[in-house]
C-alpha cells in the first residue's frame, strides 16, 4: 500500500517545472462497486463486478472517475499504470491545465474496499496530499475501520467523502485525524465522479465550503433531474 505514496511524490516533482510554489496534490481512492462482496443494492452485473475496472460503475462506466476525467478539459492525463498492486487495478495521474495541481486516482478492487478505506485514512493521517478523496460504497456500514491520532501534523489536510451518509459515518474518523471535511453527504446518494470534478474546481480557487457544496449540488441536480435545493440537502452543511 506504500506504492501510491511514492507515485504521488514522484508525480509532484515531475510536474513542478519552473513554478515557484509546490503544486497542490490530490489523491483519489475509488473502491469499485462489487455486488458480491459489498452491502449494496445490487446493480447490473456488468457494472457491479469489482474485478473489472473498465466497466465498473465507479471507474470505467460513463459517470465513473476514469470516464468523467477523460472528458474533462481541465485535467490532462500524465500517466497510466495497470495493476500497480494486487488490490489496485489501475492508477491514473493527471495535471490540471491551468492550476498548479497534480492528481493521482486509484481503482481498488471491490472486495478490497476495507483496505482501500484503511489506505484513505492512512493518507490523511500522514498528510500525503493536500486533499484526499474517497468514492464508492460506504464500507463503514459493513465493517468498522480503526484510525488513530497522527503523531505529527506537517500541514493541513482536506477530505472529500462521496458515499452514502458519509457525514455521519466518517465524522469521528476525520476528527481523530484532524482532517478538514470539505464535502460529505447526509443521505443515500449516487457518488458519480462529476461531483468530484466540479467540487475540485471550486476547491482549487480557494472557494468557501458553501461554494463547494453548491457546486456539487448543481452537478447532482443536473444528473438526477431534481431541483438544486433538493440536491443541496444531499450534502453536509460544513460552514
């Protein structure tokens, strides 16, 4: 599980160029949807196979991370790694087109969701990135994941958690790690990566927590064909 940290560090160095400031870093942990091993309402078999990243609901499907960011004009793909670890099917590295920021995203096998969550919390505790995100099923509903207070805090850390009712289930963990939640949820919901895409644009320009929440709400409203007011209720008020 240490390989992702090395990859993120190397990418940050490579993308630094002549910039006077260190690039912002984002690490995204995507736990693939898996009908067989997760406590989810079953989805069609093709998109619910946690060992098939290319077709998976949260990665290769039309609103999965890989597809959403492939269509984005803001994020440019720098590197792709296949099977970088037994529990990780793909790792993709990006650089933002206009902001000084690099992003690494990983597709974790659905049956390894517990390990994915452990790695997510470990990354937050070690302050490996400026922002760390989790996308997928709320695995804390199925089994607990223990976290401990970090020994030393080198810098602040922000967190985005896109899964059902993450505001409640992840609150204590984030507090223990002294990480700032910038986008969490209050209801059962669909964590399409269009939410992360739009939230990141606001975060990069140092928008407020309200602005981040409303960016996600507008994206969710358009996707679900509901009002922005109704969509806003899906996301936690973190102001």
